[in-house]
C-alpha cells in the first residue's frame, strides 16, 4: 500500500491505517528506536507511542513524506524515553552524539519543529554539505551511530570520521551564528 492510501485510511479514522503503517515501516521504526533504547520492552512502548502519535496528528496534518514524518515521531519518542531512563545516570557512549549538538541546537521555548527557524537553518546546512560529509553527520546525529560503526559503514578511517564530524559541527555553529540563531 502506498503512503497516500495509508494517509487516506488515517483521515477516515480506520484502524487499518495502523496495521498498514506497521507493515510498511515497522522494522525501520524499531531500528531507529533500538539505536537509542536497548531494552526490548521500552522499544515496544516507544513504537506504540509512535503509532499513537501518528494516529492523533493525521488528521489534521497531512505529511508530504509519511516515512519521514513517522521516523521523526519515532526518534522523538526514543529521545524522550532515553532521557527518562538516563535521568539519574549517564551512558556516555549513547548520550554523546545527542549532547554534542544539543548545547547549541536547543533554544528555549522553541519546541515546534515544523514552524521553527532552526528547521530551515539545519535543512539549508545539510543541503550545503558534500554527500560523504552529510552522510557521516546524519549517521551520527540522526541514527546515533558510533564513530566505529560509521567507519565500517562509510569505509573511512577513524580520524577521517572524527575530522568530518568536528569540521561539520564547526560549520553548523558558524551558520547558526551567521543567521543569528546563537
């Protein structure tokens, strides 16, 4: 079933929409959540919360890209769960990518990503990157892959991955400052 048909099911409030969404995107949703959350019960809870989030937001929203929309909700659910689980303790390997960017991407009072100036800045920034740099950046900060995993995935040395990440974060910070976001 294609995305437009699934969205029509959501608009009709048919529970088949959830079944079709799970059938088409279930493995990818579990993968995204599983990158951050290790406990299988917590993964299942986040997955259910993701589908619930989609159910309650379509309608009124009609996403242009259903896959991206669902994965954004899944990732946000995983981040919330991660913060809840690790509120008192820090797992440095997993929270490092999150904290590397969060210090200057989180601006008080701006939680609506859809209408956020930051969204446009980050999209422009990602489009300006060369493909390998964009790939490394997204693997680290969207999929929360470790440097070692990125090395294997992109067939790069550790120093090259770390250099790309360092320089890309620096460019992002400069672009944020240039656009008076920082």
